[in-house]
C-alpha cells in the first residue's frame, strides 16, 4: 500500500484536481471491468469536488451509468433535507449528468418509517446483498480528525460490521448512518480531500507517530491512499 500526497494552493484547487484525477481513475477501472463502485463524501470540499466533476469537460460524454455511487455516511434526516449529503450531491453533480437513479445507492432517510437502528440494519442487509467492492472512496476530514460519521472517542465497530447507527454525533445533526473503518479499508484506493487551516492539526496527527489516535489515521486503501490537501491544511505538517 502506497501513500501519495498532492498539495494545492486552496480548497477549490483541491476539488478541481481531485475531479480530474477521478476521470483518469475511472478510465483505468472501467477498462478492466464493466462497472465501478465509488463512495463519495459530503462536506465543503467533498461537495465542491462533485461540482467540479460535473463541470469537467469529460462529463458531457462520460458514461456515468457504469459507476455505482455510494455515500460514506449520511445524516438521518428527511429525504429532502438540505442537510442530507445525497441532496447536496444531487445539486452539485447528479442533477447535471445523465445517470440512472438505480446507480445511486442512498442511505435510508428519517421519513421512511424506520428508526435509526432499523435503517442501519436495513441498509446493512442491502450492502450484504450487493457486496460492493469499492474501487475508490472519497473521504473528507473534520477538524477533530473524524471521517464519515466515525468520531474520536467513539467505540470501534465490531469486526464484520459494515454499517453503524450513530445516535449522538458531536456535530449536528446527531443521528447518522455510516460505513465503518472495516468497510472503508476494503477499498482499493482511498482519496482524502482536505482544505482549511482548521484541519492542519489533524493532518499532522495523520502523518505523525500515532496516526490511529484519530479516525483519519485508521483507514488506508488496500492499494493506494491519496491525499489532496491545500496549503493551509498542510502547513503544520509540511510548512506549505
């Protein structure tokens, strides 16, 4: 497993370059098999990356129906809530391209008649049925070093668990659904898109002597882990 770090001047440059790299990676994957599985992320840079994919000159002719899109985590709110990562992703990317809705594997919402735990169980069963092999996982990172809805100080999910219900997120909204560390670590490649001075300390921990003290340091692609990071997020680690 290799680690590659790409540094850029600002968050928009991070998003643009990650979007360009996405098309290159998908060309590689789809040359070898008929469909890909990609997990995407929310957050400012994550959504900006999706917007840049839509704006890329490749988007108009690219066959997005060969990609199965999943979300690394989701806020357990109403299906039309602006807090949902899927709603933000729709506005940034999926409303702007041609893609079958069956290729968008969304977490259940709070208005579907299920409790949070029931929704987690239902989606876990769905994941078990589909058995996606993630060719690529996009991850953002919070200032506290959290990824998806996996937060510092929370218990590590049990072995074999793919989906968890988070009842008390330290960041609102409190109820969330998330893929686990184990699920992410099965991916071929993990790409971190990180920007902002408030992320600098967590980036430094991720590249320090005790990276697993934060969630961000507990995930690695089986083949490659790639960082797209801006100058302010990398200033403590690399002085850039």
